[in-house]
């Protein structure tokens, strides 16, 4: 007891010497512990192929894993729970996907040709290369960072370098292959399609012929530049808003496979249908393709999408079938060929007498060109199908894989100016080596080639985008052989525009055996500048010159851990994008809206105090996200865009963090002072004029009139 009293007296003396605050705050030794942080899973990703010269054939294995490091458990937080209901431990925070390889937990991988030759020295090599030295970094733009380093050495040979990000994932491999261009340098690597104004960290490891890997070079860090494009382009990082998802209805019609599961290769928005009644926010309907075995088409309503934080399908609304699944053609589709396709709607064009649905059918393993495009009426039980037609020459350009993956409308004014009125954009990006080295886009207008064109007609086209077909020359930035895009939309919102492709981006180390595999695979939106496509159409640029100006990672919105995105439809009037998430028997439609942020700051109602010959106004406002400084003006006449320059400056160069300002002005009774605000923004631009507020203001109370009885 005496010891406790002595300690208490000492603490009191310390408190009096330090002030009351010190007494009320616990000593550092007794500070509250940090709050526990529960562990979270990383992406599922593929490990690098173990292949080297480890056996006569040169085959290795790879596994699909995820790591409990997003974040790692901290300060007593919970470990991650695996699918078998076991928990990770500090020494084992990895889960292997045991469903891979028919339950083996791995797949074979390696060179596509098993007759790989290995030197005797490589077969017995166990010594890794030296660590790459002098790793350097340079920021090239808002989406690109370049790395370079001194070559590592090895007792046999260094064959490639693996590039790692801050998560420890392999995000790229620098090596010479059959498609790398002449003069390719393996000690230089450009990371593309990054997020603007974002910090990144990278390291590099060297790999020899046997598969031994060096320790990694010291990590370098860099931050990409802010978004660098003008206000005429959609800014994906501020303008794209997630609205939620809804479920698709159950089977319909009499077909054996008349259901949405294992489908989604094609989605089209029809604006004239509104079964929910006028006044809701999601009018119109969707046409879409169902199960690949029947390749039928159905029409559904559009319910209000729901955002489910837990990604629970049961929390979502369900669409209603308007027209059941119906075959709209007699084309002999082979379900074993991995069919692909797309859909689009257009109001009647040229000499047509009715609106039309347009279709694509193709095969992922199609080795020759076939007629792939058609059209039909919107009444599915009487489709009056037209086609099928080729795009371009029957056995010539463009290649089949460049035209059969997506189909969507081009704004009429743009098409009239640049493509001779061809208002359908058809294109493709096939996952696999037998493909062009990037996305492709061509404009077509079947109504311009006949009324309708005869069966197997060769449709005319305008090339808008086409990368190299044979070698690594003229490639798309950041393109991997495993990328796949199955939908898109030509977005317009006010004066902003973009061509947006929807699909799955991949990155990392690619290997092959009975298919291509890569480390990381996630859903993205890829954005192109329509002005670049116009430059190709008019011959100002070559077809391979346009590059995507941005890529948006949208993985957090979708329900599956590693979702596949397919059909896309677009409501141009409301800038709503509908996207099919493939999920076997439980597919969903997700809804996004392209809604640009305000173009001007918002001034709030001021506080006005009238004194003897003075007026004091306290102004507050909500700034724009890209504000650098703000300038306040006032005038004794109402401020407008044209009168702005003649108004008096109250204060300029207010930092972005300042959102309030008080000013006292000379005042004569009966006068009105008008206030406005403008902001200087990132990218060396000024905002539009804010709303105008004034002082003094008056509260007006209307007389209350009561109806009496006599």
C-alpha cells in the first residue's frame, strides 16, 4: 500500500510540473495498444512456371494461390480463413487452389513446343544468377513508369528478368521471344496502364536457363503524374460511378438451354421499352444471348440495381422476362468450339423500315474466316433474320479474330463525319497467340451495302484501330497474350467522350500447356480517345498509333473472386453501362454510370451582417477535387461568365484546403453585393463560375390565409 501511495505522489508531482494534460494522458509505457487489424486475402494469382531445363521435355508446374497479406494480420488481428475452413498461421499464410488440374492443385506449364533443347550445364545447374544491380526508375506519364538495371550474370546464362510490384506479384517478364522486336533490351521494362497520381514500388529478379532465380534488386519507388488529359475526355477515375447489380430471370421458352447461365456473349439496350412505367431511373429493356449451346436471344426488363456490400445475390432485384429465349437464326453453331459473339441495337437506318438488332457469331478456335455478322427484327418469334455476312474480303482482311468479339453503336454525327455513316463498331481482342497484338476496331454499316446485303456479302468497313498481326512491332501498350475484351461502348456525357472496352486484363509471367496461363487476371475498363480513331479514319495516323489513355480497375465491384466480363449495353441518354458478369448458372448484370464531377465549385448561403455603413459577409464553399487555388470576386451587379472579368477581386490564390472566407465591404442601404468563386485546377485550367450568392438576403414570409365558414 505504501508503494502505491509513493507512486501516486510521484505521478502527481510529474503532472503538476507538466500541466494537467500530462496527468490526464497515460504515460507512453501505458498507452493503449493499436487496434487489431484482421487479415485479408490478396488476388488469386498464378505462381511463375517452374519450367526450366529440369527434365527432358522442359515442362514445369504452376499453382494458383492467394496470400493473406491484403492486409496481413496485425496486433492480434484474425488470420484469414481458407475454403476448407482452416485458418492461416504466421508461418503459413498461403492458400493453394486445389480445384486446379482436376484436383491435383497444379498444372503443367512450359514451352509450347516440348522438344526444348537444354545444354548439359543447364540440366545440372543449381546456382542462381547474381542480383541485378543499379535498378533505376523514371516516370514517363500519368500511366507509365520505366525501369532499367545492369545485367545480372550467371554461370550458364540469364534468360529473363521478373518484375515484381509492391505486393510481391510478378507483373511482367522481360525476355527475348519470337515476337520481340529487333534490338529489344531485356534490362529495360516499361510498366503501362497504371493509375494516375499513385505510388508504386518495383523490384527485379534474374532467372537462368534452369529456372534458378536471383535475389531481387533493391526496391525503387515512383509516383505517376496526375491525370494529364483535357476536359473533353472521360476521366475514369472521377467520372465512372457504380450503381449496383441485379439478377437475371430463370429459364424461359421451350429450348433445352433457354437460360442465361453459360451465356452473356452479347447484350443490347433498347430504349423504347419501359415495362416498369415512366418515371423510374432505368427505363428501356435489354436483349441478350443465353447459354452457348442454344445461342438464343431473350428480352428482359431493367430493375433498379442494388449495391450489396456483402456481394449477396439474394439482396438483388431480379429482371423480368419480356420475350423468352428464341433462336433468331439457323446458323450451325458448334458449342465445342468455344463460341463468342456480341449484339447491338440501332434505330432504322437508310432505307430500312424498322429498327434492328445486329449480331456477331464467331469461335475462339476458328482457324478460317466465316460469315460472322447478321441482323434481325426485334420481335424474336418473327425475327426475319438477315445475313450472315463477312466483314471485308471473304478470305482476306481484316482477320476473323479482329471483328467478332464486340459490337456497339457509334454516335451518328461522328460516323457521318469520319466513317461515311458506318455506325457500328465491330472488333476483337482474342486471348491467345493467334491474334493481333492488341485490340482492333472497324466501323461497318450493313444498310450501306444492300437493303439488306445478300447472304455472305462482303461488308465494307473503315479501319479505326489495328495493331501488328505477326511480330511484336506496332503493339498495344501493356498488352499480354492472355488479355480478352468482350464488350464495349462509345461513351458520351455532355462534352466528354471516350471509347470504352470492357474485359479482363492480365499481367505477369505467361506459360502454356493446353492453353495460356498468366499470374494475374482482373476486370478492367480500357479507354481510347475518339480523336485518335478519327485521325486513323482520315489517314492522319496509322492504324497502330492510337494507344489507350487510361485503364480502370473495377474488380472490387464484381461478385466472383476472379470474374469474367462479357456482354455490354449502353443507355446513351442516361450514360448507363450494363455489363454481364459471367458466373456459370448465376450470372449478374452490373450497372455503371458515367457522370462527370461538377465543373464548378459550390458556394453556400452566406452569413450577412449589416453594420453602420458596412456589410460583413462570411462565405463558405465546396471545392472541386482537382482544385489548386480559389479566387473570390464580388460585384454590385449580378455576376455572369461574361461579367466576371469586370468584377472586383476579393482575394485570390486561396489554397485548396481553405473553404471559408470573411470580408467587410462599404455598404449603402438598398444595395446588393453579389459573390462568385472560380478555382484554378490541376492541368492548368480554370473551373466554370460557381453559383452566385448575394448579401444581404431577406426571408420572405407569405401571409397565411385561412378559409373560414360563415
